[in-house]
């Protein structure tokens, strides 16, 4: 269950941010590529569990799933890679362009980043 580890690192990052600023986290926006094979439900559950009793309690986790794209450099064919389950958890197969037969390049889908944090500044 790597979602718990990811949520733990995320919450620790937010709590450190709060200590440095001073501010309270209201929302955290995270971008997660579909190739990461992360369960959004498990990550959200873990996040909500870990913020209980902390200064980040009540904050909202907003997740944007980023599709992987397959792109042909020769004919410019582009499509989203349909990722189902854990089918690409260990290796991404090679793809051939349906239009011209050239090898397709993979772009994106492996993101895992904090995109934005919405906070309320505290007065000292």
C-alpha cells in the first residue's frame, strides 16, 4: 500500500510548510499520472486519516489525474494511452502507430507532484 507512504510524505510536507510560513493549509492540489498506478481512493483515505489531529485537519486533497499520451514523431498521431488497473505497473510496452507503423513515443503519465497549495495566512 504505497498510497499510505505517499500520503504520509505529503502530510509531512504540508505540516513543515505550515511551520515555516505561518499558515494553515486549506487545500492541496496534487497531479498524479495514470502510469503511477496509485489508487486515488486509497490516497484520499490515507490523507484524511493522517491529517486528523494535526494543524492540517480539515484541509482538502484535490487530485488531478494526468493521462499518458502516445505520440508519433513521423505523422503526428496523438492519443491518450488507455491505462487499466496495474497493467503498466512494472513496464510500459512498446507501441506502434496505427497510422504509419512508426514507434510511438510516450509522454507524461508518470507525474507525482504538488501542483498548488491554498493556505490561510496566520497573523502573529
